[in-house]
């Protein structure tokens, strides 16, 4: 009980992290294959909450070597490291976990190693483990650095430029002409008509005779016309003149040749046509550009309005989630603050885990990273306030119990000393029920024949006080 009370007092005081000076080594074995054990162990380390507000964040992971390095972070502060290595052993898998913590940590690394073993046993029921407390492995070294856990997504890694491994600086490269290869194409056959492939159409003998008769008639007709044209003589020129028609002179028109009067043509002056196409295209381009700018501004304004609406929705959703969390957490806090004495210490961890679970249950209902970021930023302050209130309460109850325990211890010590002196300082004759309530230090002093009250700051028993020398004064008696 005292160990629990002192651990809770240490948590309430919130000690400042120092160097890693608490060690523990846990060895685990299961019959499951290495690949399955490695995958499930990595998920367990990242997902589980190992203590109030304490989580392990993986810093590096190497599947080929079977190693995982994680950091212990409690309420946003770095407290230690966990080094997990796995290897195939026989038909199963062996796991070794080296855990370190700073001096201000509440739990010992061995407690985390035991919790780690119990969590693994839920995944692998045949798992066996052994915990070694305050053991530093030989030739084991590590560096401690401040750990920062971002609430938002991490940035992409920087990619180094690719270098040519075959050409170094100062190397002379000789360029040789590439030989030409003559490519010969196969001969192409000429295209054949597809009509010949279709074959000939058969003609009957009657059709052949009919065609021959028609050709003979046409040939005979052409021969007759040619003969008649050739046999007709051409008339003489004189004959053509004698048979020419005559026209009376009275009917012959006479035409007087006079200069034709010219009417002057008058036309309006026409200006040369101007090419307005370039100016129109320029004006059209300016109008199109103005239209594009207007559309772009409208799109930007619509994006801003959409972002504002989304921000309002996210804020309202986050506000409702925080209200739901506080409603559940305040009920748990009121029940815990009503506890007293040892019940306050017993209910401390149970209440803290219940508040953390209430927060996680609301967190998973949020739909996007922006809502979750705002929820974490608001609820982190409430979680710190709850932790301080619980620490103050358990410290007050522990202080009252400590005063009662000290008074009871003093009464029991006086009874033990009375029995010790009555039995001539033989500690074995002291009743076990009284002797077992003493501290190991006081038990050792009684075995050595030393009165614990002569060394402690307590006032010694009056009957057991040393006698004063002549002319001197004795020690003050106990009232």
C-alpha cells in the first residue's frame, strides 16, 4: 500500500525527466512463427496505453533484423526507451525487451515489462516470460533524445538525388561512334486484282449468237452510210454563187457613222477598306481575359465560402464531442473525489483509465483530421486538470493515513522494546505479530543488540534511557 501511495505522490508532483537510470530486461518465448509475432507485437506497442496518459511511440522498425525501437511518452514528455529484438528459436520465436526510464518515472521498467508480457500473452496464450529488474545488458548503449509526437501527419522524407556509381569525379569518358546497322526490308509482292479471283460468269450459246448478229447489223449499217457519203460529189463554187438569194436594195439598211456621245461617269469617293480584324481580336482577347479573371475570383470566393462552411461544421462537431466527453468525465471525477483513506489510492488508476477510455470513445467518432486535431488540443488541457485534481486528492488522503501509520508504528515499537528488555535483549522471544510490523532496519538493530530509539530521532523509552553521569543530566524522557 505504501508503495502505491508513494507512486501516486510522485505522479502528482510531476518530476522533471532526467537521465535513464532505471533498467529492466524481459525475455519472452512463444511457439508462434516470427513473422506473425513481429507484426502483432508492432501493432500492440503502437496501440496500447500502458499507464495513465503513457503510450509507446515507435521510432524505428526493421523487419529484416527483427528489431523495434519505441519511446515512452507520458502527457507529451519523453521518459525512456524500449528496445525489442526478436529471433527464431527452435520451432517458435524468442523476444527480448530492454526497457529504460528516467529517475522521475512513476513505475519501474520491470512493471512495464510485466505489462508487456501480459499483453503479449493475450495475443499468444502459450507465451512464457521472465523479468529481470535493474539489469543492464552487457555492451548495450543507446542515445537519449527529446521525442516530439506530432498531432498532425508527418512530412514526406527528403529524397537524395541519384548518383551514377560508375562515373566518378575526375574520370575521363571517351565517346566512340556508334556502328550503323543496315536494315534490309523483305521484297513486297505487287498487289493482285481481286477481280480475277472471282472467276468468269458462264454464257449460254444462244446468248453468244444473239450478240454476234447484233454486231454484224451495226457493222453493215456503218458501211452503208460511209459509202453514200463518199459517192456524193461536192458542188462547184460557181454553182453556189448562182443559186445564192438576192435581197432588194430598198430593204438594205444604211447606217451613218457618227461619234458616239460619252456620258461622264461620276462616282463617290470610296475610302480604302481598313482591316479591323487585329483590333477585334485584341478586344476579344481582353474581354476573354477579364471573363477568366472574374471566373477565377468567383471560384476562389466559392472555395473560401466552402472552407468557412467546413470550418464551422468541424468546430460544431468538435464542440459537441468535447461536451460529451466532459459530461462523462465529470461524473467519474465527482465519484472519485468522494472517496477517502485507502479507497482513494485504490480507485486512482481505475478512474484515470475510465476517463481516458471516455476520451478515446469520443475521439473515434470524429470523421476528419481537422476535427481530431481540435479535439486533442482542447481535451489535453482538461486531462491535465483532471490529473492534478486526482493527485491532490490522493495526496491529502495519503498524508492523513501516514500520520495514523506513524503513530501506530511508534506504539508497536514501544511494545517490542518492552518485551526485548524483559527477555534480556533476546529478539527471538519477541512475539512474531509485533516483530513483523517493524521495519527491516529496526529488526536488524534489535538482532545486533541495539535499541533503535537510541539512534533514531524518536524520544527513547524512559526505562531504557542511559543513566546520567555524576554532575550531568540524562536524556529527555518520552512523554
